[in-house]
């Protein structure tokens, strides 16, 4: 049996109401994915207007892409660095004091390569309080990054990360415990 992409369909996946998806496309492109330094408070209010739950103190840099803000929850005092892509076909929950460094990709969708029509395979992502996702790293569908876990630069989290531990590599594996002074 061979892959037959002509038979692909999205199954029961629905991004959201058509008007919201269409409107968000322009807001995302011209404000969030822009190189212009729009005020953080303005971006926070726009996210809330489109259904995101956003805590206080959000720092959201330039060139950020968010697929579906109505599937996004961000806690207090989080940092979202330049060129972060939250590709949330499924829910993404980000706890308090989380840092997503430059170029991070939160990837909630994939494809089932075992079937010829290549259907979506989706999974929620949860990043708990105090976690740090290093620059150019990827968090894959269905992964939980537990409290204060670290994913080092250019790593790929394909499995859950335990609390207070540091992970590195592709696929990411345990390196050592995280200690704070």
C-alpha cells in the first residue's frame, strides 16, 4: 500500500468558526507575525478578544505565529520569544513563569504515516509552571513539560518531561536534575 495524498481529508477537525479563522489570519499576519514591536498589552488584549485565556505580565516578542488563539491558555508572567510558532490545532496550555525562547515550535499536529490517506494525528501540549523551552526547540503533539523542566537549545521533546529535570537532543533525553540556588 502507498501513501495517497489525494485521499487526505481533515476528518472531524474543525479550526473554528469560519469568520473567526478568516479574521484571525489577518490579525496574526499583520500584528503578531510582524517585525513591528506592537505593545505587549495590545497583543494580550487581541489574544483575549479571540478567545485565548491570558494571565498578567505576558511578554510576546515580534514574528510570533499562533494558529488558533481560542485553543490557547497562557499563565502569568510568561515570555514568548521572537519567531515562536504555536501551531495549535489542539489545545496548548502554558503555566505561569514559562519561557519559550526564540524559534520554539509547539507542534500539536502530525500525520498518521501508517495510513494511505495520511490523516491528522493531534495531541494537546501542556507546559507547566517554570518550564523553559530553549531556542529552536520543538515540543511534539501530546507532550507535557512538567514543572520547571528545561528543554535545551535545538532539542525535540517527543515524550513527557519530568519536573525539575533537564532534557537535550533529538529525541530529547534526560541530562540531569535542575537545581536552583
